[in-house]
């Protein structure tokens, strides 16, 4: 049975770098799985992708030798079970704000006696190059459990929420975190205040021994985050790579009619 190298890298204190797949394209997943990223996350929370397409995407990623993860739509047992039963090597669970929510997410990922994941499916074993018996025996050791810190309340209660045993990493969604910090009249937080919130997250993660991750939007930012000690690093998305590449050509040729791709 294949092991999950991302779990081992995180445990050893090393950084891992991947990107987000938001277009629901199996073909894009096939190409990016061969590009050299440590992992790829299929975003099922904010995209049009359904479970069948997700299954084909994570199979393509696994068959290429990369690590397929899935961000589920929400912290529900059925969402988590379904993407794991269809071959995901791990899940990214959004909007985990309380200790009970963290416990529920971890429980849904693990077979008894450590969790409440039910036994079934067949594609999961195929993606791990295993037979079902071996998969059921070893899946608890290989499934990557990443919980998202996306609300200022979760930041304030970080150690209580994310000290639940079984969490492999805590991943910051910067946009949602910033949105939760808006003032009553809708103004975004001051950059220094937001920067301090991120510093508080990283410090708290180090205190409890859980790797911290964050979504970044440039090579320079990714390098800076890694230097600071962040370990689970997402850089952009396949959509951002597409629009950035197109904008570079349009601007370089002086076409001037390509629209505002920068906002994507």
C-alpha cells in the first residue's frame, strides 16, 4: 500500500507546497499532477465540481504519483466519507471554529475504534495501490487531516480548537479570515492587525505542535511563509495560473482588450 508522503514531511517539520484545483477539469488535474507540486487539492467547496468528476480527478492525480486532497463543501460526516471512499488521500475541512467541530472532522476521517468512518467503497484502495483489507488496516495512518482556521474567533481559541489529536495541519484561508475581522461598517482590518492575527496563528500552532499552512499568491510570498515556519503552503490555483499566463501575453503584445484578468 502506498504511504502518504505529505504526512511524513509535515511530521518531520518540512514544508510542502501544492495548489488548488477549482475548474473541475480532469485534464488540468492530469497535467498539474506531473508538474512537481507535492499535492493538489480539488476544491469542492467553492467550485462547480461534482463527486463523479472529483473521483476522476483524484484518480488521475494518484495514478500520476502525486497526492490528491479534497476540500469538502462543509464539515459534514457524509461529505468527508464520500471523498475518502472515492480515493482522496486526505481532506481539507473548511470553517472549523470550535473544539467539537474539530473532533467531529477528525472522527469522520478515521475508522473505529479511533473514529466513526464507516467501512465501504473500493476506489480508495485502488488509489493507494492496495487491496481493501490492507487499506482498511492502514488508512488511519495515511489519511491527511487538514482543518481550516478561517474566523477570528477560531484564532482567539486556537489552542483549544486545534489541539484535538489526529490533526495533521491547520490551514488558514486568508480571505475568509479577513472577512471575519471586518468592522461593523464593513471595513477590512488594518494590514498590521491582520498580520498580527497570522503571527498569532503560527505561534499557537508551534506551541501545540501542529503544522500551520496558508494560501499564498506568489512565489515570493510562498518563500516568505516557508522561511517563517509555515509548512502546508498552497500557491494560487490552476485558474490563477491560466489567467496570469493569458494576461502576460495580452499585456506583452499590447492588445489592451483582454479585460481585467487580474481580479481572478
